[in-house]
C-alpha cells in the first residue's frame, strides 16, 4: 500500500507551476483536462501533488483547511534561499534545526496560501 498523491485546488495553474517547478525544483509529471478542469501532477521521486484548476472559477480555495504539505529537499537553506529569491513567498518560519527529530525545516506559503514545509533529513 502507498500514498499516491494529494489533490489541491488552485486559483492560477501557471503561478502554481512556476512556484513548484521553477522555484522549488519539483517536476511536472503529467496532466490532463476533464470536464474543463485542468489537472497537473507535480512531484518528485516518492509522490506528487495533483493541482486542480478550473478556468471558470471552480470552488473557493480555503488554504487554511490544510495544515501544511511537506516536501523533502537536499538542503533547506539552499531551497529556502532559491524560493525567496525567485518566488518571494510569505515566510512562516525561516530555516531551523529540530534536533529531537534530526531534521532541518522551514515553512513558506505557495501562491494560494497553502503552507509548504521544506524538510531536510540530517541523519
């Protein structure tokens, strides 16, 4: 058994693609359109996000209904700097080390306000 993907509604698929692919460094894996809704899959080695976009408006986005999504990175500091430089996201928490779990983390917001946790394994 495995987790395959998480689906999130977005307000602008191009801004989302720019944030997650161009700035964060994930890959766009595939996409399709069904009933007018664009579905774009962006991820990495172990999973992906399904971003759903309805050019006719779609549902109201409530980013606060999702606590956060987490992305594993090789270097939190480098990824954080690249994001701030290229995407200028609102910063929730600057890079910090969580010694009790051997992780370095930072939290930023994506273009729709979803909180993205950057996680680097230190062990």
